């Protein structure tokens, strides 16, 4: 794991709060560890704003959660097992601590009525502070139709420990698929569209 001083330098360079960078760093680590630790997670397709930043445009807007579509049968117990393996993988190679508290899982319906698993993973990254552990929200949608096959992308990780994650190839939505999903949101086929959808389309 990088030192806090490096994190603070990046925060100053990007002109953002260090906690934003701590989350950005930890998001990258968790995505990489998820695919490193679970062979079958290759059929979990990364999408959304964090996918754009982590797999396509390194200077893109910061995002705060992880969105996936499951292209295989997946129950809550298996997903939780994958999350726990990812946490152990991160610990094994000196990444952020994702075992600081037990993950929490819920089964919900997303904006389109599809069953979604929502997991909160608690973590401590390089930024030292005395409060409760912060959480990463993970949303995994089942039964979402994809028009285009996913593509594999290397993780964009603009930190000095990038070499530890350089071999990971992440199965992602294509850019046209991401754009189509955002347009669908703005067009009202989702219960609400937010400013970040408009930003992503622009």
C-alpha cells in the first residue's frame, strides 16, 4: 500500500480532498483483487462511472461505488465468498484493509426492476484517521441484457504500486454500451437520472 504522503500529494495535484483519493485508490485495489482472487468473476462485467475512470479515462471524474452485471447464475452466498476472497487477496499483497469489518449484503430491485445484490465493504486505505471505517458500495445486477460483448481492459491505477495490479484484465462494458445505459437513464427509463449521467454522456 502506498504511503499517506503520496496520497496527499495526489490530492493536492488533483485539487480534491484526500478522502476522495483514499476512496479512489481503494476502489482500484478492490476491483483488481476481486478478479485476481476469483476465476469465475470473469463473468462479472464492470460498468458505470467507476469503470470509465478505472478502465478507459484515467483523468475522468471521481466515482464512489462499483457497478457490475452478472452474466452467470449468482446467489448472495457466492458473491459474499468472492468479496471475502478479494479482501484476503488485498491483505496478502499489502493492499488496503478490506477485512476491518464484516461486509453487509442486501437483495434489492434496481431502477429497472431487476434483482440486484448490494454489498457494503468496509476498508481502511493509506489515509490515517480515527473515525469508523468507510464503506465501498458494490451493486451487482442480474438479468441485464447486454447488446455488445464485453471487452478486457487493464486497470488504470495512477499510484506508485501500480505494478502489483498491472497483470489484471477487467471484463468491462464497451463504451457504446455504457453510453446507451446512460442515455436510457436520462430518457426516463430509470426512476431518476442524476447529474453524473448527464456528465458521462457529455
